[in-house]
């Protein structure tokens, strides 16, 4: 899918200069982001919020809260019981004994929403494609209470180490890690016949949703990365959906704002698969059109997350029910 | 290659789990053995006898690692012991042979060398196991891979020298695995390293970086 570009105006030019964004990016954001200037300002000037997710396999949220308060951390509750926002820590939260013992995981709230949107019950068989570093994998593991079986698939050998590190730290016994490319799952003997209750595909993406955390990306971000990623995502989502049991769910997510990597990818499934897009209680509705392109109306049930509205990094979630 | 443990290995592991007071955990668990090399380092390279700066040159414990910075001892068995959540998972792992499955409990090489995950089970479930409890400042140093001095010890179980012990902080939270240089009766020696750090939770961070 080719990146769709729009002509710019003086207003777009002004905002691009003011917040040091590439003009083509701002002209695209203008088509779907509400309160564009506040959005650009938040990304450009305000540090991203920090969240921790309690690992309930090891400790309850209440107990963790007590420990953090004892250490004079200032924390705030969020929409999710097990996730806290860190206001002030006073010590390196990613190097404490509690972190090393796997009591919590440093994870953005938007990423936690992706797992929360899945309907998970004990003893389910789950497939997590592109699983490293393991934030969602270990969250699913705790939601299953260490029962069932999670197939965590990661193609990059270097990233596998991180995945092993995090699953070990979090005490997850129900995970099997496979070094397989998400694009060639159907060629693998293991996955050619397997069907899963739930599949989660947090697809590799162009990552403009994390610019707030890594502002250097504003300059390096290109239309080519959108073209490249969306093509890969189309292949991956088709493989992923074919691995879901009838009645099961595919959770598709990215940390990109690009409609070509989000709604367009999900929209492509309607041609070949019998699916329903289910709503989720948080986030703003997804797009049903972009430029001259009209998409399926049910794509409004997908969800978008923006830093200036939701206090998260940029994120996209589609909960796809496979009939 | 993941496989079911042999009869001898089961007996060996039951004994090892019993020493650490978690025999019941073994009884209820699905254990598998992985024969080939495992990409997880559980012991630091400080114990390399070829390394002149090594603090304990006689220690035979070596690194099981592919990482070039670590010394790899070919004589060390590469039998990893893995704990899975169910028999179904166990069957699935034997059939599909993943890269990694469940939780690494430790390694078998003549003796059983527990992993950090195993130590955590011991700290939470066992009531009888070899341990030392150390002061808070020393606890931080252990997490940087440092050894334990006698003056840092608050209390301990009864053990001989050269015993593997669980190092804990005053909240009884596990910090790592140590090897005693003295029996427990003389462990409180001032200004002397009394327990060598074999592995610690700080490894997670050092490895991550």
C-alpha cells in the first residue's frame, strides 16, 4: 500500500516549522487527528508518560502499590487495575530489586490496552506473533494465570534474548518461544495445521506513534517506511487470521498512526475472510475513509490512541472476530 | 533438544529439589531436560580460572553461554532443567521443540546448579534450605555481582563450607546464589569474604545492557 500524500497549506507549513515536523507528516495528521496543534505540541514538548504493569503472577497490585509508596514513589491509578502511572520515582525504577524479581513490567498503557481488549480465559491456546521483547506475551501469561499455552514467535535472534529474559523474569511457565518469521508461519510444520483461540499480531511498523519517546524519528521518518511496513503487515495479517479458530479473535495492533498500516490493513481482510470488527471501550474510533479511499464502515470499531487525548504513546488496536 | 528426564535424572533432581526444600514442587511439576546449549547465562564470568583478575580461581563453575565475552567450558554439561505449567505443554514442547520453553530451573553437571527462577521458588515456598540474610547495603552490592563479607551477614542457616546458599535481603527476598567459603559456625568473620557470589538478579540488568 503506497503512502497517501496531501498538498500542504500555509497553516500546515507553519505548524511543521514550529514543531520541527516534516510537512508531509503534518498534512497527513491534519486529516485525522483532532486538535492538531495540541497533538504536535504534546509530542514535541512533553515527555511521554511512564507506566508500570503489575505482574500478578508474582504480586497483587495492592501489595506492589504499598511497596512503591514505601519507597516514596508517586503513582496514579489508570483505567486498568494492574497498571499504574509513574508520576515521580526518585530512583531508577528499571533497576530495582522488585523489577529484577519481575514484580512489574515497564510498559506503555496503550500496549496494555491491546491485551486488555483480548478476551482471555484460562487454558486458552494463544499465538503471539512478533512477540519480543515480551510485554504483551507476559501480560497474556498473567491473564491466563500461567495456564494454557502461549506460542511466542519472534524472527530476530537478537531480540529472542530479550524475550527469554522477560519471560524468565516474570515467571511465565506457559510460554514456548519459537524463532520463526511471522511471514512464513504457514510454511512451518508447527503452524501449518495449528489453530488458536486467540492470535495477537503487534505488527512491526513505521513507529511514528513513539516519536514522543524518540524525537529523532521525526527527521528519519519517511514515506518509504510506511510503504514497506504496510506491505509486510498485509502479508502478516493474512497469515495470522488463518491461524485463528472459528469463533476466535485476532488482535491486530501497531504503534503507528498511518492509516495504511492500520485501517487499510484490516480492511483488506474483508475480501477473503468472514470477520467482524468488535469495539473496545477505550480509545477513539478508527477511520472509515482516508483521502479518496472509502473503507468498511465497521472499521469505526477499531481504536486509535493519541498522546494528547489518552496520555499514551500513539497506538492502534483492531479486535477482529473470526466467524 | 527437549526430552523427558531419565530415571537417574529424576532421582538426581528429586534429591536436589529436596535439599532446597522444594521436593513438592518437583512432584507436581512437568520437568523437561534440554540437552543442547542454552543461550542463557546464569553464572558470571568472574569465576574463569584463566582470568587473572578472577577473584576465585579455584572455582570450577563456568559459564554456559555463546557470548564471546564469557568463557565457555566444554567439559560442562549442557543439560538444562525446565519447568512447564502442564503435561499438555510438556507434550507440545517435545513434539515441536521450541527455542525456549517454560522456566529454566537450573543445570545438571554432577551437581545441580539452580537458576534464579529456581531460587525464587525456594525463597517463596521452602521453609528449610541453606541461606544467608544480609544487610541492605550489602544487598545492593550483591546485585552488582559482588561477594559477601562476614560483617554484612545478619543471620544464616547451618551449613558447611563450599555449600551453595541462597542470598536474601532482610525482607527475605532472594538476591542470588552464593558459595560459602566457611562453615556457618564461623561465617560472621569481619573483613573477609565469606560467601562468593555465583549468580545474582543483577545479571538480568547487566545482560540487558
